């Protein structure tokens, strides 16, 4: 589902918790997670404590980040199944965290890969009951 500019602006204005909830729900519904990649692989954000892989619920929201130093980056979808089977363990092995839907100030909820995986699975269970 393509987002219109008005939707992008509205969703982007959510606070960190609301962006997290929206992201997890959308990722489970759409069965995919969006990242940014370049010739070296996945784009990373660094905090004082963690090296993080930023993830987004929509292609358009990821592409919003592909500006300035990242204007050469491309949005890439990862299926939910691939995320569960490869990415969670790979990120844990590399001691990386996930930052969910960071805003333009690079603020977003930071989760460890197993916590993010748990949130996705919890949401999938909730949706399957509806």
C-alpha cells in the first residue's frame, strides 16, 4: 500500500511509542520490514550505547531517510519470515540492536533483536485472533 504525503506526515509526527506500535502492527499486516541498504549492506545508526539497524513499516518512510549522506541508499523489504529465521539471530550474533521507525532527529524506540522479535510475534498472535 503506497502512502500519500499527508499520511507520511501524520505517521511521522507520532511519538516514539506510537511509532513503535504502528510499525509493529503494519509490519505484521504487510508481512515485511523495510531497511535502507547501500553497497556495504544495511545502514546503521549509532547511539552512545548501541549500534542499531533502523527499520520502517513502509517503503516511503524508509526512503524519507535516503537524503544527505544517505541519498545513495535504497529501501529494501525483508519478509517477516526471513526476519524471524535469519535477521534476529544475525543481529544478536553481531551484538546489534534495532531502532524502530526513527524520526528525522534519529529518535526511535531501541530494542534488542529478541525483544523486537517478541513484539512482532505478539502482534501476529493478536491479529490471528481477530
